[in-house]
C-alpha cells in the first residue's frame, strides 16, 4: 500500500522505499543478535557449532506422499499466490480495469491483511484438524480463486480472489511446512532445500508463463494457464498419506536389555482380571515385566494351569505382535 502511494510520485520511489526498509531490517537483526550473543556469553551459554543434525536423503523423502504433496503445494503457492499475484495482477489492474498504481496497492494489501489475520488460526487448525485437510483446503481456495478470475476478470472478483488467495495460501503454506516437518522428523538436509526452492521456482515461472500468454492473447487466458498447476497441488493433497504415529502413555512400549518401562496391560478374558505378562525383550535380554501405568498389581501366582494359563499365553503372543506393529 505504501509502494502504491509513493508510485504516484515516481516509478523509482517504490524501489527506493523498499531499499530503505531493507536497511532498517538489517540494522534491527544485526543489533538484536549482538545483544543475544552478549546475553548468552554472560550466562555461560556455549553454542557447539561442530554438531550437525542427522539428515534425510532426498530420495527417501520423495517416497512419501506427504512430502510430494507439500512441494507441489509450495510450487503452486509460489506460481499463483506470489508470482502471478504480485506481477500480473498490477498489470491487469492497469491494463484491463484501468486503475492507478494506488488501486493495485489496495488490491494487494487486501490479500496481505487476510494472511495476517488467518495465519494464527490456520496454525491451530493444522494441529487440530490435521495436515492433509488443511493442505487440501488451502489448495482448493487457490484453485477456486484463479478459476473465478479467469472466468470473470472484473475488479470485484479480483478482490474476492485476493481474499481466497490470502486464506488458501496461508493455510497451504502452514500445512505443507508442518507436513515436511513430520516427514523429516526434525532431520535437515536436501529435502528442506528442495521444499523451499520449489516456491522460488514457482515464483519465477508463474510470471514468465502467464505474462507471455497475457502479452500474446489475453489476461483471462493467462490466469487460465495457471489452473493446471493449482489443480495438481489439490489432487496430490487429496491423496491420503501416513506419518509417524505419536505414542500415548498407555500404548508406548520401550524395552531394552536392561529394563522395561510401563506398557499396556494384558487382559485375561477367561477370568476377567488384569495379569502381568512375562515375556523376553526382542533384543534377547533378561525377562521383563510390563504393566499399565499406575500402581503395580498384586503378584501373580507362580504357576498357572488349565485354560487360564493357556489364555494368558495366547494374550502375551498377541501383545508381542502389537508391540512389533507399533
């Protein structure tokens, strides 16, 4: 909005304004980090720069549907939500609608304000509703906006499209980043770089393709050329994928050669009581005892015979299978 206002004075003014704000940003970051380093040194905090996190190869990450959906969404978000929006829309406003640069700034600021308002609720919904539903919702909003603008290239539809792109782009960005984090399990490496650079590639290719179509044919067809990119991102987001499950206190089983932590109880269906299940760890250690979190149950009889003992043995075998599956 500020750039659109100063553009009324000179076309160079927005670039100079941008340069000044970048210098201010650099100064803030520089002095803020210097202050943080001094506080760490005063508190005796030492940063070990020699350690590096475990990495995941790009080939391993690409096998996961969630990662493929995330990079497709990031590419579409860069193509439509960043490239086409910030390069083609101002030209569209000036050429087709006949608006001034200030009008272009107002149109773009609508999407920016929507993004600011939506980003925090989107983060909560990504955690509560799930990654895939929010990624599909965001991709669908981007696709709906580009289809509407291609069919009805008017100012009211353009404003509505900015709202859709603001909501959809924010939801898709948050959900895709969270999905990448789930897939990589905190590991860095090439997959993170590929995920990030797909946004930049989309930002570069979107204006080139859409701009060429707009120059040769029309802006309506230029927006239509972006529909396949947004549609592909939506299709990949709709395909289900599976991420690492988070164990709860009642289902997590951790057994090593020396000790065992509380694990699920084995219910004796014949007697209707909870018994201890004595089994040997998978690593070949000494026998261990696992039971539900809480006070330990009373000791079980040393020997059990008859149907009860047979039922208990069968339950223990089923427990081992469930542990292996988990």
